[in-house]
């Protein structure tokens, strides 16, 4: 399929580097998709903390002294979601990215602060110095490559297509139908691109604030399919069992998840990368993933 060929080339080039430069999208000339920016994304009225003591993680600064502020969109189970109760460590949130972020903060001797907002606003937050890092099931794209800096990958994400049972939609004719995605995600960026670049065109794609809204619009009949990552897709299908939803066979695309910091914030990125690789090496990251995603 043309889409998969284009994405395979893009991701293959991205993964040839051990440290990906920028996990979000757009360049200075071509920024990420324009959306309204909530108050959360305005630059924080704080001065950078004093330089952290040199140690295993080097010298770095954070927006607020002693804290590691994480922007996210907690509508992406099982990576991040609002908890029914206190959540992980009393944060009010739970999920793979929440626990990885907590482990990173612990490594760096910082207090984790989680700011929940729309996905594209979470990306803008790190660019506007309102957050130190973004974790939100965030994957690499060339368009994001110019505005944020990326860590090494900590998980592989697979995007799939949700349709109604009995639908005529297939992977091959997907571009003939109306598709829903979450605003600001690579699913939106790739699908809304021109057919010449392997996309389906903006006329065939509707962006929603979150995946749950896109799935609800599929149930309502407003759209014919939803492109979203496999793990949350499975969660949404299970949560709407009476709606007769199903996931099309095959993967729409595979990507690598990573965290993002502001473009040029090399000291913080290096510290986070070092801590992240320690957590990967000692099995912590895999144990967190296994806690939320059961192997089939």
C-alpha cells in the first residue's frame, strides 16, 4: 500500500539514529497543525531552576526547581489515562507513560508534575517552556523533527484502523471514506497528507480532540473509520462492545514511541536519555509495559 511504503521510508530513516532529533512535527517554516492553544501552553511564569549538581546525569535545568513537568493527553489508554481513584503514586493518572515518567523523575531526584491537556497543546507546551518533557504515546515524524528533540525509543507503537462490523472499508480502499483521527497525531499528519505523499487528503480526514471522541463519531455514523494506535484501539473496541466495532486485519503503520523536550535542550535530553536507557536495561520499562499490555 502506498501509505505504508512512504511511512516505512520515513521511519526507517528516523530509526537509523540512536538519538532521534525531534519527535513532534513541523519545521520553523511549517509548524505542526494549527489549533487553538489552551492556557496550559502559555510559557510558565517561572525562571529556570539553578543548574543541577553534576553527577551521573550531568548538569541540566528544569523549568521549576526540583520538579520535572510532564505534558500529556490522558485520553490514550493504556499509555496515559485519568484514574478512577488516586492513580499511580497519587497523581490522579495511570498508564505506561505515567509510570515511566515517574521512574525517570525518581532517577533524576525530581518531583513529577503532570499537566493534562489536548495532544497538540501538550506538544506546544514543551516548545513554550510550559513543560520540561512530553510523554503521550508520542512517535517520530519528519514534520515534528524541527520543533522538538527526541529521546531514544522505549516502545513500538502500531497504528490500526477501527471500523464497524460489516463495513465495506478495507486497508486498500480506506482513502475513499471519511476517516477520524486524534488532532496533532502522526495518524492525522500521515492520513491528511496529499495522495502524492501517500496520504488521503484533508477532505477525507476529520481531526478530533481525542481518540474517544473519534470512536464515538464512528459509532454515530459521522465517519467510516478511525486510525489510532493498537493498544488504545483494543481498549475502545472492548469498552464499546455493544456498538459492533472491529479492527481491520493488518497494521496501518508501525512507529517508535519516545519522549520529547524543547528543541535544543540537549542537557535535559541527555539526562533523560541516560536515565531512560538505564530503565530499559534493568527491565523496568518492559515490566511497566507488561503490566498494562498482556501478550496475546
